[in-house]
């Protein structure tokens, strides 16, 4: 029974039930554009970020370096998101439905923030109002209208930056992810094979003989389960990063509440770089086969490699102890968490929606196309 199941799994790549996976799409054109411009993009905006760090700030601290890198690259990805938006695949949920929902969410979030926090000087609303001046936080008075306008600008930044960031993730992983997976069965001990073994946390005692995929047949509809999973994982990852900032006495002593919130929001834009490569493996149902009775599930191995929960718990508890010992303002820490939770939920929902609605199907089908082509070539040579 075991051999028959394994033999059937090996033939899956030849009969993958995905609609239109082998056709040329707009995503291919977007990928070509990203692969051409992104290396130069990294260099140019990296130089700008360093110049901002050196000449804008009076005190050169680690917090200000993170702020400069986050702000400059976020602005760059907003610009990159414009052509990505134009060249991206057709949406599953059409614009006539998604835009009204985003408008309602914008008005609702702004109203809740105003009625909960009011015009407090050192609150979330002061941070949000700063976006009404387009990243210039010299806001003299906080009003409902500054909160409303600031939230609109923030949503637009997150929206277009998401298009830019997701287009880069999709372009590079679409191009090379199949090679990384299939390197596990490549003869010899190449550098790529060693890196893939570490990336997927494949135990050294396993001699991988085959890699298979059986992607979900979810083209043509919005994958709600994937949306929920991505949103939740992004929130968890964001809270881990937030704990390192909010409980770190070095940052608490060197940057203000507003600067800390801005830094964290900007960093949070890039959390999908960690989440999506694991998520797409789960959607592909990628498995490594060996002499063992059950296959090794690649997404579980990769998740265990990148997110070892006990390490983050230990780090958070250690930072909390240092924070308490050094006499930090715990009220500020609590308010920072509350404010950040509001934004990470909004950001994770928006970026996850853009990914599932616009990029996911083309991303998945592109990997399937490349995987199947190379897998078939290997079968012919063997």
C-alpha cells in the first residue's frame, strides 16, 4: 500500500488539476519588469536611505537608521506599486465591490480612533494625523479631519506599497522556487541542495528521492481560508517584531512614541516576505518523498526553521524583564501595543486581500508551470 501511494504521488506533476497554469499571463510581463528594474531599485533607494540617515537626523541611532530605511523603501515600493497595479492580473473580487468596502473600513476605523483616543497629544491619533502632512509630523492640533485624512493617506501607502512588495516576492519566487524544491532530488551535494535542505529543515537522515506538488484547485474564486491564515500569521509576526521595539530600553530611550510607531508600521509592510513563501508551499501541497512511510511536508519544515516559537517567547520575556528593571514607562509600552494592534490588523487584512485577490492565482500557477516543465525534463533524461 505504501509503495502504491508513493508511486501515485510521483505521477501527480503530470496531471496537475489547475486551470490555465500553462498559459502566458500578464503576471509574466509584470515579473519581467520587476526582475529588470528591482536590482537598480535596491541600490538607488539604499543610497537615498543612507543619505537621509546621515544628514536628516541630529542623533545617529539604530532607531533612526531603521526609520530612514523603512521610510525611504516604503516610498520606493509605493512608486513601484503603481506599475505593479497596472500590470497585475485581473482581480477575483472586482474593483466595484472592493473599493466601497475599503471606503467603509476607512471611515469606520477613523471614527473609532477619534471616539476612543480623541485629540490626545501622545496617542495613536497624533501619529495618524501626521500622515495628513504626508510624513511630516509637525501637527499642531489633532482633529477628526486630520485623523480622517491621515488614515486615508496611510491606507493608500499600505495599498500601493503592498502591490510593489508582493510583485517582487512573486516575481523572484515564481522564477526560482521550483528549482529550489527540485534541488532536493538532484544527485550530488550542490550548494543549492544544501541551502534547500536547510531552508525546508529536511532532516539529515532523510534521503529525498522525489518531490511532488498537488496544488489547490481554487482558481476563479476568493480563497477565504488563505486570506484568514495570512492575516493571522502577519499579525503574530508583527507582534513579535513589536515586542522587540516596545520592550527594548535602547529604542525607548532614543526615539519618541511617534517615531517608534512609524518605524514599526514601515517595517510591518515587509512582513509578507517571511509569510508568503511558506504559505504558497502549503497551497501547493509540496512534499518530499523518501524511504519513510510518510512524505516530509515542506511548508511545515520551512515554518519550523523560520519561526521557532520558544526563541521568540524567551526573547520577549527577557526584554520585558530588562524593561521593568530599567524603570521604563510601562503605560507607554501598553499604549504602544494597543495602537499597533489596531494598525497591524488593518495592514494585514489589506495586504492579505491584495495578495489573495490579485497575485495568488498567477503566483501558484507560475510555479506549477515551471515545476511541471522541469520535472518532465528530468523524467525524460532519467
